[in-house]
C-alpha cells in the first residue's frame, strides 16, 4: 500500500501522499499484531476504535490549520485539543453509540 501511494506521490502531491501512506500502514500493523495475539474478533474492535478516533484526530488538525496563522501558538494548541476532545465525546456518546455484541450461533 505504501509503495502504491508513494508511486502516486507525483500526482497526489506531498501532503496527500504523506497522509495516505500513514493510516493504511498503521491499520495494517495493528491488525496483524492484534490478530496474532488476540484473534479476529479483536481486529474488528481495533478498527472500530481507530475509525472513532480519526474524527477527533481530524478535528484537532483542522483547528490547527485554520487558527495557526491567526492566533498565538499555545492558544491554538489549547483550542485544537479542546476541539479534539469535544468531537471524541460527541462521537463516543452521541453519534456512534456502541453496538451490543450479538451472540454467535
């Protein structure tokens, strides 16, 4: 996956190719190690947690990108952390409630 993204870097540009290279590799490594250590059911939990966490990750960096040139560095960091925490709370408790596991037959 990383080789494919790196090969497309000239077309995508350095920002997109850098972003796209990181997440598949992290997800793949976590999936492999989780599967070996705890089994396939836990891989689904890892990916579900990663997806939920990416919303706050995106909010944090969006706040940094929008505010960095307009305000002082430390206040921007505090606002970005607050945005990330707020989005995480919303995603965890309001938007994507946890599904109850179905018994296997």
